[in-house]
C-alpha cells in the first residue's frame, strides 16, 4: 500500500471536497483518505497515474503528487 500527498487544482468549496471524497469512496483501491480544499492525503493500492485519472474524472486537476511512505 502507498500513501500520497496530493495537491488538487480547481477546488474552492465544500462541494468540491465532497466530489473528491465521493470519487475516492467509490474506488476499492483507496483504503483511507482525508480531503481538504486543494489537497488530500490518500492511502491505498493505487499508483500516481490511476490517482490522476480518478481526480480528472471527478472534474479536477492533479497539480502535484508526492509519495509519503510505502505502508
């Protein structure tokens, strides 16, 4: 499992946070997440490209992703 610090562009309100949370909740590869406006911490069996696709599909831009630690 991997843990990522993700910067997300295009977010500006709680509804944006809710949209990203819904996208993460609907993906079985993601085990835990914490979303704030413009950023998220994500843990799961997912890689950077898959994370980008998930965020893109939710209508936002993945600006930066850093792997924090491998769990």
